[in-house]
C-alpha cells in the first residue's frame, strides 16, 4: 500500500511540474533523454551491465541447483540456460533491438 501511495504522489507531482514547465521544456528534456540513450558510452555500459547480470544469474542458478537438486522447475532451468548462452556469445542483437557495438 505504501508503494502505491508513493507512486500516486510521484505521478501527481510529475504532472504538476510538467504542466508548469510547458511544452518547450518537455521537448528539451525529451531531446536530452534521446541523446543520452544514443550515446555510445551509455549503450556500452548498459550492455556490460546486462552481460554481467546474465553471468551472475548463471552462477546463482548453478549454486542453487546444486543445493536444491531436481526441485528446480524445468521452465526456470531452460530460461537460465538461454541467458547463460547469451552471456558469452556476443550476438549481434539482443531482445531490445540494440547492438553490442
């Protein structure tokens, strides 16, 4: 419940500040966000973080599966294996449509 109230308050605050700032400020913020998203350094950092996360997920799955044994559902095991395969592969495209370059 606390999170719902926080979300609603944040939404209301964003609406009020957005209406006061006007359309010009909105367009400036949108342009800045787009430039940031297309920055190669930001894209590389995001890709590195994704690869690191996939590696840790694979390691965690291995550690848990050794302790839990066959109690791990097959659907979960398959998903982790697919993530583990992408971690070291360096494929051209990921699920988000961004390249690894």
